[in-house]
């Protein structure tokens, strides 16, 4: 991991995209098959470098907790202890102004039983982390209406929608966002709506072409942002800054560059990622900055 590259990335996120917080994909506590992502990458070794660069750029960072086999209340408590012990002293470690607590996005939260989450998050539980140094604001992945009782039973603090492909889930369907916002407000939950510039993961998932969403020269991103602002969520998250394999990146794209093979590429051979022509390589970061300013004025 090149610290100079990370510093440049944090600077453009802060300066051009005008974001305040970056969410780090965090796969687990140690190098183990259970604690890597789908491409076998263990992300924890990068955290210190990213936090240092974020602090230099005036950004803060939170954690996107990735799933792993046999995730339980006990294992998540160990995850939170690991993060708190190693990273909470960083000036870039994000704490929500409203509560003073760190924010955690919990991916695939529905794959762990509500009873397990309740052991951690429900205040009446004998093993609760509420009111302890491990406490935080925990956002569950929201898929559809039928996951609402699970979220309430688990004592999550809110939800996020994650997916950049509109219509892939009920949660990623913008026309459903006003009602979702009303439901979260009625239950005192936080809402983070996720927006993206487009979607194309066929290079790594050839069978998933139905989920592809063309960028339409920025119109797709503008439309998704506009719908998010109408719903007046507590937070807006961008999927993603640099998930190139799923075609959701807003990171600058250099035109005419082909790569030999990306991590997780199932086909191999030279591949040319989408560029933003006729626009500047910073086009999507600039769009993000425009909408971030609008969101700040809500």
C-alpha cells in the first residue's frame, strides 16, 4: 500500500467530493480465510495508513464491517474491541456529533440471527455493549419491508441501503425511499441512503448482467442523488469511491488505459474500464461535491 497514493485519494475526497467521512471496508481482526473479502484480501493492515492520510486531509473514517463465516455476538464484540484498541485514538476516527459514538455499517447483517445482534445491541441484554467503550451507532443493511422486524428485534440504530443498482432490492429502489424514511423516523432510527454512479459487475460476475445500470453521462448519479435528497435521510453514503470491479467507482478514471487483469477477474486478459469522457477524470467527484453541498443545506 503506497501511502502517497492514499494521501492523494483522501485529499481528492475531501477537496473535490467535499465528503466528511470515508467508510473503510473492514474484513476482520486477523489474516485468516474467514477474515478476507471475496478476492482473498485482508483489509486491516491498511487501516492505519488510511486513518493517517484521512487525518492529514481533514477527513474522518468509519468502518464497514464485512461478513465472515460464523459471525456471532461474541465474535463481533471481539471485532469492536480490536477496532477500539487500535484505532479509536486516531483524530480521524469518526464519532457522530449527535451521540458522540462511532458509526458502523454492518454488511449482510441479515445473515446473523436477530438473537445474536440483540445480545450486543439491546440495552436489557446481560451482555449488551450499550454504555460501554464498545458502544456505537450500528446500521443494518436494509433489503426489503420484511426485514423491518428483524432490524427492530436486533436493536440496530438504523439502516443503510448500500446497493448502487436501482431496483436490485427494495432498499435500493429510490421511489421507496420516502416511505422508508417515514418508517425510520417513526421508530427513532437513523437512515443512510446509498447512491451510486452506475453499476456493472459483469467482469467478475458474468451472470449478473440484469443488474447493470448505465451511467448515462452522469444522469444516473444525479437522479439517484436527487431522490435521496427528497427523502431527507440522516446520511447519504456513496457506493462507491473505488469499487472498480463492480463499476461503481467515482475515483478519477484515466481514458484509454487497459489493465491486464484485476483482482477477482474471472476472464483475465486486458480490460478497459469505463472512463468519463467527454468529461474531466474528476467528473464524478465534482458531481459528488455539488450534491454534498446541497445535502449540507437541508
